[in-house]
């Protein structure tokens, strides 16, 4: 991560720290979550920021997508089983597909579905990605399913990384 991103006056760093502090305050407002807020408040902020940024880095082969950056159900409008409209594009960035996949899985998919159907969901994503890139006549190497799986494993789910910060 570039050193300039880690300075206190960097707008990205300011936004990250504000979000981190507001999250802790929101947890404390629930009344029965102080032990969780205390644990999160003790996390190494530099390590957390580095982990957060690394998930957006392109895949090893350089492949990246235009990621939504805030892919969760409240930023999706459903017209039918097949029509989904994405909204709120303020967090878009060229990034690894892992950014949106992992954020969506953590924020919007129930644990039982993640446990039972994770591989199927990743396989479906990959099939749709390949189909879209083929239709668009994408002329670079399309990542294989195995490369996508490897990227997801390397980046790790943010929730898993965050749970190991102490």
C-alpha cells in the first residue's frame, strides 16, 4: 500500500477512520455489545486498513473488474427474479472481483446458504463473468474458476481477517 495513503491527512484514511469510529459507536449504542466494541476498538488500525485495501487489488494475473464497492442488498432493486438494478455507485473502483463477492457474501447472504452453497455461488458468478466477457469480445485472458477461487482464498473474507486482529 502506498505510504501516502497511510497519512492522517489523506482523505481516504480520514474516511476509513471515521467509518471505523462510527461503527464502534453504533455497536456501543446497542447497549449489550460493549465487549464487541471494545475488541474492535483494540484492533490494529494500520493492519485493518491494509487488509481492507488489499482485497481490492487486482488478481495475480492483473485481472480486475469495475467493482461496485458497496454490493449488498440495500443497494439492489429487484424487478423480477432476473432483473436487478444496482444503485449507489459512490464506491466504484477497478478491483479484484473478490471485493464485491466477499462483501456481498458477508453482508447479504445468510450463514446457512453460505455454508451449503458457497462453491455453487462462486461457480455461478464465474460462469456469468465468462459469458459477459465473451459477449463483450474481451481479448485478454479470462481468469479460470480456479484462479478466482485462489484470489478469494488469498484475499480472505474481511470478516475472517478482522476476527484475527488480536
